[in-house]
C-alpha cells in the first residue's frame, strides 16, 4: 500500500481511536463515583489502564513483527470497543476495573503497531512526516472527544461509553476492509532467535531516547493532572474554560505535528526538532507560572503544547530509522516508556501541587533540562560511533 493512500487511513484510524478515548475522559470520574468509587479508587482506575499498556505494549509490538501489522491493529481496536461496551454495562465498581484492565491489555496493541506501520510505509527522509501525521490524529481525537463526551453525557452517563464503543467498532471495520498489510511476509520474523534482544536495545545509545520520551511524557501528565487546580487558583477558571483551553492546545499541537514536523525533520533532521521542542516546552512551563486570566492561560499552555507535541514524532522517527530489532519491537518499547510516564506523572503532579501550586511547572522546567542533557549525550554517543565506524 503506497504512503499517499495509507497515511490518510492511518490518520482516520488513530483519530477515531482517540476520539473514543476522549469521549469518556469528562464522564469517567462521575460514572465511577456513581458506582461508589472514592477519589483514591478513581486514581487507581485511571492508572490501571496505563499500567496494562506499560506491561503489554512491547509484547504486542513484537507480535506485529512476527505476524504482521493489520491483525494486531484489529486486536487493539476490537479490544477498545469491547472495553467501552463493558464499561457502559458495568453495574459494580469491580466490573469497571475489569473493563479497564481488559481494554488496557488489548488496546496496548494499537499505538505501537500503528507507529510501526507508519515506519514500514515511509522512507527514512519522510519518517518524521509519517510520525507527525499519527501525532496530529491523536491530538485532534483528544481535542474533539471530550467535547462530544460532554454533549452525550447530558442524556445519561452511560451514553458516552456506547458512543465511544460504536466509534471504535466502526474503526475496526475500517481497518478490516480498507487497510492493507504493510509488512511483507519475507520481512516478518516467526521467531526472535536471530533478532537482537530488547535488553540490547536498552543498552545501546538509543536507550537515551526511551528515557527522554519518558521524561517528556512525565512532565506532560503532571501538567494535565494539576492544571485545572492551578488555573482555578490563579485565574478563577472553571471546567468550561479549561475545556476550551485544552481544545486550543490540542488544535495547535495537531496543526504543528501534521504540517510542520515533516518539513522541519526533512530539512534539519530529527535532532534539531527534538531540541527545539524541548526548549519551547520549557519556555511554556516557565510562562504558565505567570497565568492570570483565560487569555494568558490559553497562550502559555499552547506554547507548551506545541513544543511538547513535536518531540514524540521526532523521537519515534529517529528510533525506527536506527532500529535493528524490528519496528514493532522498538515502537512497543517506546509506548511502554510513555505509559510509565502517564502512570507516574499525575502522582508526581498532584504531590508537587499539594506542596506549592507552581511546583509541577518548575519540575517541568527541570525535566526539560534533563531531557535536553540526555539528548546531547545521545548526539555525542552517536557521532562518536560514526567516527569510530569511519576509521
């Protein structure tokens, strides 16, 4: 399947998947509360999904290297649809937890495999563009999903889960009938015996990129968990204004990822884009400390969002270019590090906010500096390796 046809289909698939995710975001706290969840249990309910993704994304990535991308993407999206319907039918809290665990386990197949698919169908020069398109579709899905969820929750709290389930099932059909396999049979690896192990991938210079991605996601998740409280304290903003702010941030991030990342990486390379992204997100964190009204909150968080948004596709592109363990194995491991950031980020953000309201953003600046240093280390290691090879 050629790139021009496949990328729009991948865009649609990931857009609908993340619209489904987004639909339940504003509803799940109230739905869980109705089933008797305490704030702590709600935290576990949110974390258990990311935990399953952390544990199983590398496995699904390796499976896609062995049997092909399409069947694994189908498993992920079917699992997602199933989990939404199970959540809609939950009458006890344990049923909601079971649905989240099943959904986390199966849908962990989607993200790494779609990224591996994008890596399969793009040339090394266009890899950044392919990953940027995936990033843009996720950003747009998260932008529109919560608004749709808010509208349908007015009917009743179960309705958004049914809508998300139907949306995911339609996406599943789209994959079956329209998406063609990207991994040729001769490129599949029925066994991993001849393949370098994932531990080897974590020992090489590329390991720095996995940790960089973790720090970037950790700081983003910390911001997402604490910003509502921060904006209420500093600028008296409520949920409606916050919805608009995150919508503006999502749209800006999606436009930059979809339109700019590909051009910049083609012209200057992924390394340049990663460094610029880290610097811009650090500036965004710094500016957020000076939030005083809706306008400043929207502008400052959007600056952060644009910087943060260009890092992930560039890291994915760089890793898949250098991968010698199969694209699925690498993207699976990257998804796992992202999920770890999503598990620990809200805990860290909440803890820091309880000490001082500005601390999550000061820690964001610190994490950005750490990420920048990590990338400098990676650049030094790879250029050193290139010099040694030339001799």
